[in-house]
């Protein structure tokens, strides 16, 4: 059996089972869901920073899905291409993924279907160091212990849109209870990231959240997948625009009416709230369901 081992346990989230479960529960309890949610959630956008910064927003997406669709059989998790520069989405070829909370099997039927359609390539090596999918898996394991996953790295290319549409067709063809997640953080602003178009100071940080992040979120909510991809690439408003655009394209094909923003924040806001300090750098995060 080929097992993909965790690579950011102990960094982005706890490495021990008990500590991991405790923080999952803490994240789930930290924010309340809005009263109004889509009747049947087909997709979501989740952040992928360390849980201290974005775990509570990611938890909101999983909690919303559990409320509306408690019997999900497969979570398709589209991840950011932090280290992959190709054009074709890459599906992991492992049999299962392991986290401190145990192992979760991959959906081989869906993977084989996508490979047969030629819309993905199988490449396990590319997934070995990619964290954007891994940090979501313990939430799946806790809330949906019977579910399988399908990890796919989606580069920020035009192929992301056609892939998302093909993915929607595959979901309909196979007929299981599936939800697709797109894993992305928003604007990485400040000297550390080499991105300061509005200056290195408070005004620039406010612009990153109120203008740049907001534009990306609004396009996602409006299911504008092509403009969302362009915004992420051209405006630097997301590190996983391909993953997000593919997910929004799938949601549109599955007749989602509109996205619902569950929460939005930045690493600077979290630092101020929890540590009483701020930074010259900041990263944006949003939780959205469709």
C-alpha cells in the first residue's frame, strides 16, 4: 500500500493525535455559522495557513458542509501549486493519506475516471511537499470518518477552468455524494513577500484586505471563474487561484446559485487579536461555500 505521509504536522498543525483532535475541536467551536446557508453545498473555498491563523475559517466550511450534507462520500480537494510549474492538474497516486488522526483512503474510482478522460496526470511526487491539501484532511477525518478524499494540485492556468467543468461532469457521471474544495490563501502583502504596490505600511495592508482580497472574494461569490483566475494571477490576490477557479467552475456547472461568505480575515488581524502585536506583512483568508 502506498501511503502519503504528513509533511507539515508539527508545523502547520499538531503532530500528536490527541493534540490534533483537540485543535480541530477548538477550531470548530471558535466561530458560529450564519443562519442562511446553501440548501445543498456542492463546493467551498478554504484557507491553508497554519491552524493558528486560518484553522477556524477552514473549520467553518467543513461545519457548514456537515450541517447541509452529513453523508459526503468523497471530498475532492483542489490544492495550490506552490511548487509545480506545469499546466496539467496533478492527482495523487497514493492509496491513502496519513495524518496524526490516522489514514484516509483515496477515491480510486473518481481518480481512474479523471485519468481516463485525460484531464489530470497522476504524480505522487508533486504532492509529497504540498501543504495546501494536507491541512484540510484532519477536518475530513473528524467530521466525516467514512469519507474518502481525492487530492489534486491545480496550477493557475486556463486549464483550471476546463478541468473544473470536467470534474463536475465526472461527479455527475459517477453519482456519489461528493463535495469539491478549493484551497487558497489570499493576498500575501508586505516586504517578506516582495509585494507592496500600495506601500510598505498600514495603508497598504488595508488595501490588501479591503480591496484586493475583496475583489477576489466577490468574484468567487458571483461564480465568475475566469475572472477569478485572472484576478488571482494578475493582481496577486491568491496563492491558489487555479484551485479556486476550478472549484468555482465546478460549482457553476452544478447549478450553485451564488457563494456564501462564512468569514474573512488576515494574519495581521489574528496576530493583533491573539498576540497583541502586528506585522509589516499580512496574508488574507476567506471561507466560502456554494
